[in-house]
């Protein structure tokens, strides 16, 4: 043991010199001194102590004596300071401090029965829980200290939180009950045999907090609900021998049955079409009075009355089932998946009325009042969200083993989303569940299942674009899905994307309020990017591209997801889009968004690796088309049309077809230029000029395409469509038609004199260009693209070349239309 640290000397001096009533004020300072003395407090005392070591041991003994004296004193302030010091010494003192804490344990338990402030008692509970948790690692100390004192500790805590017989309200605040519940959960899991006799008492003391309702006398915070649920679940640890698994299964089945009984009362205003697959039978429900449930029996939850209270009880019971799937178990268990899905199916079959027409989606009970039905529709979204959360936790617990359940869970999720899409909380819950679902079973989903997720995909993109400021819903709330063009008459202005403008001039004229003329700017897009709804939607977006089979996605859905990924600046989604290209039903690959990814993340290593490893196959037209496209252009129309099946298909497919066809035309032009290089000087120049002036993309795009083929550098971002059997057959048929046209109108061979007369006539009429016909053969494939030669090089000609002979090649027929001086002299002779 080394020289005593100065903090130990200062600590002992302050405890001896400071009045007891003033100790609580300097507790933070005292604790800081203790934390710096951890080495000496945890050191083993030497058998033959030297002078300095003896002094250190004396100071440590003096500190422990001071703490024991304060703990057993009559001053509440001194006991409060002692609890602080015990907690600090135990945290840093190790086994040596635990061995000397027997007297402290008994003193702390004694404080729980004294009229000390509740803060002191709560700190005692925390300190004792820490000591028992540390003792569990040392079996000798468990037998000597934990086993004799633990029953007294549990009894003292239950006496504090047990509600009095005359009132349902507890004697202590809910924060203290929450601390006791957490402490008991820890103690029961560590010492199940010692706490087994208190099983019934713990269950009776905390059952009122697992599923509270508005009928209760006290408001239960969410933290206390979670702590009480965990405590009642870990009670299966106390089962004798190997019965913990059976006890766990018995508990989850009992809560499932209680949830069905509560649903019988809450859903009595509708005629359910559900039939149980787990053997549950609905009892005859009375229709007079208000729905009610619960009771005062030992095995019953507190009583409740009313639809709202019943929905709260049902939501709480589902929360208890969720907790069963979260809390670790003592032994392997069997999850009653069939019974859980049976309960979920019953609840999700009851959906909200249509928000547009108000028409009921399920058959209602005419014996129930309209007010009770309206109350049911108001609380049903909370129950639906609880069921979706149950599905999420079930998927996380089962992981890959949940694959057989994916279809049923997806159907229930889509059913709930369709009826409650206008509620933001339901959308957020669905996004979280959809992410878990796609991670497990996304690649194996059938086309019917993928098509059913179209509303989820559209809503995800809308929520992301709304937060990023690229899309605002119509002022009327729900977007009209019957029209794909919000402004069919471009001459008449409509409300802007931010809500500016006047929608109904007649109402403005009839209204006396001048505020209707003001331009109001919406602040929806300025909402925080940390919004949970936005975060859930943004994390789900990349999975639409990486986990869904792209062959099952419609073109409009894929186009909307790509636009959203670009506008939201989502690197994960854009990477997924590039790595999973879209291929339509005709086998054509749609243009990649790689240029946008490189432009937005130019220094990212992942993007750089992806860019450098993509092979360049095509010409530079794809880059011109891709970089000139604005993803925000026409976004309102695209999002609005996504509500209709195939609403965007016509527009997006036409646009994509034009882009693909334009690339094919550019390839044909490049091929024609390469074939024209073997002609004479005038024919090559004329062919290059004709190729630069022809095409379907407009003069600017065609000129850029011709320059790219002739002189530009390779485009590293271009992905050329891979020829499928269908596209190859179409190209072959086009070549056959060209040959047929040439065969129908074959070129006429003329004499040299007639050629000269033709040239002289063209010179008289100031003709500056000549034409050349190139006929491609079908039998041989097109030559591989090579770099085009500059025009200056084309004008060069070797000396001694015989221009009088017609040039025939194996791939094309060329007609020489030029004349030389030597040929003119021969003709005159």
C-alpha cells in the first residue's frame, strides 16, 4: 500500500470537522474525493505494514467508521450523506469494500423503515441494488451477506409501494414506484430462489401499472409502465426447477386471452368478420350500458368503463405482449406465434371509415349508438399502431425464422396503412415495420405483394419531399388522385407549391375578409430533419431499391424513388439505385443516376470506387441527356399521378423510351460516320455534316452528340442498354428494311462523261455537298466503336491512289461520285 493520497486525508478531515446538518451541501465534493481514492480503497491490506502503509490503512478505517456512524445516527441529514458515501465507496472499492459493507447493508435497510425523506429512501434502494448486484459474483459473500438480508430488503420495498386499502392511489409518487420496480427486476433475475416467496405480492403490487386506463385514480407514466411490465415478466425466473419456460408461455397466453376479452367489449359496435384460428370463442356481449371490463379479484386487472378506457387497456395489453418478446428469458421458450397473429388479424380487420366519403369500411351494429361508434373510430388508430409495433418486435425476435410470416404481416400492414394513411403516427409506424419486413423477406416477395406496397412507396417519397421542401400537398388536404395534372390550363395560375395564390375567386369576392388576398408561405419544408417520421421514411427509402425485386416494381414507382433519392440527397438510396438498375418488360435498362451521385458526393470513397469500376461502353449522348434532366421538374404531377395505378406509366415510359431511342439513334449515327471514313474526301465531309444535322433530340443535342462521337473524351458515367433477344431482333428487322429499300431503288451506274456533266451542273447551281449511300449487311455484326478521325485528317490522300476504280468492301457498297483531272483528259480523248 503506497503513500495515502491527499484526497483521503482531506475527506477524513472534512467528515470530522463539518457539522452533520451541513454534510448534504458538500456531498458532491465528498464524492469527488472518494472517486479519486479508488486505488487505496480497493487495495488488500498488507500483513506487515510499514509506516506509510499503516497510515493509509488507518485513514481507510477512519473513513469507514465515519460512514457507519453517520448511517446509524439520529440525524436525517447525516444518514443522507452516509448513503451518498456508501454508494461512492462501493463503486470504486471492489471486493475489499464489499466485504466490509455488511453493516452498511443493514443500516440502509433500516432507513427504508424510518420517516426519512423519500429522496433518501430512493437513494437507499439504488445503493442496495448496486451492492446486491456486485455481491452476486462472489458466492461466499452471497451466503454471508445477500441471502440473510435480501428478504428484509424486498419486504421493505413492497411495504412502501403497496397501495393502502382505503384508496387506489399509492402512498408514494410514481417516480419512486418506478425505481422500486427497476430494483426488483434486477434482484429477481439475480436471486430467483430467494425472491420466490414474494411472487404473489409483487404481482399484486404492480399489476395496476402494466395497462392503466383513464378510469384509474392515478396517471401512470410510460417509464413506470415499462418497468412494471418487465418486473412481472421476469417473475418466471422464480419458477421451480425447469418450469421457467412453461411459466413464461402461460403468462403470454393469459395476456393474449385478456386482450381478446377486452376487444369483445371495445369492438361491440361492429360486426366482426374475423374467425379465430387459435380456438378463441367470442362470448355473448350485452349491448346496454357502456362497455366495461376488469375487476377487483386477485388475478384481474383494475376495472375500466367506456370505449376510450377499453382501448387504453387493449393497447396496454398489447404492450405487455411486446415486452414479453423483448425481455430476455432464463431458458429457451416457445413463442405462440399463431395466437399472436390471430389477435393481430382480428384487430386489423376493423379499419377506419374512408376519410373522403365517411363510409364505414366494416358492418356496424345497429343496436349501438352512433356516439360509441365515433368514439371507436377515434381510438382505433392507437390500437392499430400497437399491433404494428407487435409485428415489428416479433420480426426482430425471430429474425430469419419469421420468413413464413412475412406475407400475413405485409397484408395486415397494408390494410392498416390504407385506412389510416392520413395519420402521421401510423405512417411512421408502418415505415419502421416495412423496414424490418423488407430486410427479412424483401427479395422473395411476389409481384402481387410488391404491387400492394405502392401506397407505402408513394407516401414515403411524399413525406421525404415534404420535409426537404420539394413538395407540398394541396391545400384541401388529401391529394386528388383522379387527376395527374394539377393545372390543366397553363394560362390560368393556380396556387403555388407553397400555398400561394387564390384557389376560388368566387369565394374571395363573396368574403369580406381581406386576409384571403394575402400570399401565405408554407413552413412545412422547414421542419426539422430530426423529425422521427422523416428519419423513418429516409431509412426505408434505400430498401425499396436494394431489397425489393426491381422486376416487380412499376416504372412510375421506380422513377419516383429515384427522384426522391436525388432531391433528398440520400447517398444510400442513390447507391442502391446505381447498383440495382431498372429493367423494363422489354429488356431495356433505364438510364442510371450515377452522374447525380458523383456530383453530390464528389469526395466520397464509396462513390469513387463505384465510379471507377463501372465499365464505359457507350458514347457521350447518355451523359448529355442525364445531366440536362432536372429531377424536380414536374414533381407535383409525378407524385400526384402515383396514386393511380399506372398514373405515371405513360409519361415516364415515353420519356424513358425517348431517351433510349435517342441513344440508339446516336449509335446509328456513329456507325454511319465510321463507315464513311473509307470513302473519298468529299464523301466523308458530306457524311459528317449530315450526321451532325440529323436526329430527334434537336439541333443542340445532335451537334453535341456528333462532337462526342468525333472528338470528345470517353464518358465514364454512361451505361448502354444491354441488347436483349427482342432488341436484337428489332435491330435486325430495321437492317432488313434498309436493304429492301436499297434493293427497290438500286443506284444506277453512269459513264464518266455523264458523271462530269452532273458535276458541272452541280457547280453551276452552287451545290456544295454530295451524298453517299451506305448499305449495311445483316449477316455480319456491326464493327466495334473506334475513335473517329478528325476532319483535317480525312482530307489527306495518299499519292498514287487509283481513284478511278470503284471500291468494294465485304461490309458495304460504296459509289465514288468524284472526278480527277486525269480522268477528264481520258474522257476528252
